[in-house]
C-alpha cells in the first residue's frame, strides 16, 4: 500500500499537523489503519493518563480468583 502525507486537525488543541508517510507505516505495522485524532504532543500528554486508569481497573474472569470455600460449596 502506498501512503502520502496527510494533514490532520488535532481533536484536543486544534493544531493542524502532518501525518507523515513514516508515521502511517508505523501505525500500519501495529494494525492501526486510521489517522490519529490527536497531534503527537496531545497523544503524549494523553498516554500516561490512559495507561494509569487502565491499570487500576481489575479484570475479573472465571478462573483468576481463588477463594477458600469449604469442599462441595460453589458460588454459583
């Protein structure tokens, strides 16, 4: 696939910036094919806030919690 530089407007700050061919190739290599909604600076500011909030929320799935129940008892 051939890429060309694209002008995008940042969703957060309104700055018009270039989504370069190199950036598009990097995005495609990790499975992202849409143009970003934010400029590089706003993405960098947003990334630490996003990663902290994601790490706080536990994911509870069957099998990943161990409880001491008497033999023969079930939570279901």
